[in-house]
């Protein structure tokens, strides 16, 4: 991916090197959201919640001196450029709709973080919190992406950022709120299906970004699209379930199969039109 000449976003909060002391754990929907993320990445949901606390306390960040590797700083710079590129793309697309795009913040953290959606450890992976309109990423996830999920490459990393920004776009368009309200009125299986629709649409939105970013700024290099498709495939529900427990239960999918994730990313990439990303009215997910 051609990125080194790109501008860097001013919307990055670098909390690396801060240790979060959890004196109390809030419950409710925020924690539930993060538990769902944990289940998706195949980790024990208990890592999301501090079990030895009482409600009503606070979370205090403590700055701790430490060394940052040049590789991590280079990755942080890369993510800042990708974020800036998503800003440019979505500003233009929202203007075409007669709307105004509101830029989210992206928080880099180490180990654990406190968000408006709750307390999370790095094991839950990258996530978007609609309550504070921020994306949260621990850079160690990209090591997992390469080693655990066998999905290396800088455009695979960019795809992850673009997917989370896709959730922000859903939030701005009112899609996320409607789905959240509807999930409270349907069965678990139906709720899971709604979640899959949300995630596949975010994959499609990430493809839309890639389409317009390359058309406007020629960011793609040979092999980049394959890197993104490989990443989308690597984190499909069916593949993760088969790896973690040896069998697949489609009714429990929350993000979509590998084939679905690849197909919807490709659809956004080829069409460049968010109108082609309506998973909620698609004849075939």
C-alpha cells in the first residue's frame, strides 16, 4: 500500500504506555458489547470483565515510562495515515449525500483500555464504541493477525481500520441504533443474524473506502487486495469456530462466514457505492 506520502490524521489518541487500574467494573450493555467482541475473537469473555470489584468505583490511567519499538511507531504512523484516508473518503461520500461526516477518534492502547462502552483488554481485538464514537486498537492485534490468523500485509492492517470505521458510518447513518433496538425484540438466533448483517455491511463499507481511496489517491499496490481478502477470510466465523472447537454452528455466527466476508468486501470494492451494501435487504447474505 502506498501510504508514506499520505497525510496523518489529527484524531489519534495515543494511550500506549498507560496502565489502566480497574477499581470497579460497570455492567450493562457496554460490557455486553465487549463480551460479544470477545466471543467473536475466540477468547474467554471473562478477560473483558474484572471480577473482583464492586460497582461505583472509577478507572484510573497511570502513565508508565517504557520503550516503544520503531516497528510499533511505524505501525502507529501507518494507522494514522489510513485513518486520514478514511476521513477524506467519507467526507466526500457524505457530501454527495448532502450530509456532513463526523470524524471519529482512534485510540491506540496497550494491554487494556476504558471506553464509554466498558473496560476491555487487548484480547477482545479492535472495536468501535458508538457511545463515544471512537475506534480502539492495541497494536499487538496486528501480530495476531499475521501469526495467529495468517493474514500478513499492510493492506490487511488497513482493512481492519476501515472495517471499524465502517461501524462508525453505520452509527452516523442511524443503522446501528435501529439494529440495536430491534435486537432487543427478537430471538437470540435472529439477533445473531442482525449482527452478521451489520458486520458484513461494515466489510462492504471498507471495500467502498478502498475503491474511492485508490481511485482518488492510487494507494493500492500489487497484492494489496489479496491481503485484505485473506484477512476477511481468516476472521470468518466458520473458520474461527472450526479452529477453536473443531465444528461450526451457523446459528451462532455474529460476523459472517469467510466466504460472506470476502464477498461483501469485494462487492464494496468493485461498486464503490454504499447503496450496494444494504445487507438488510439482500436476497443472499
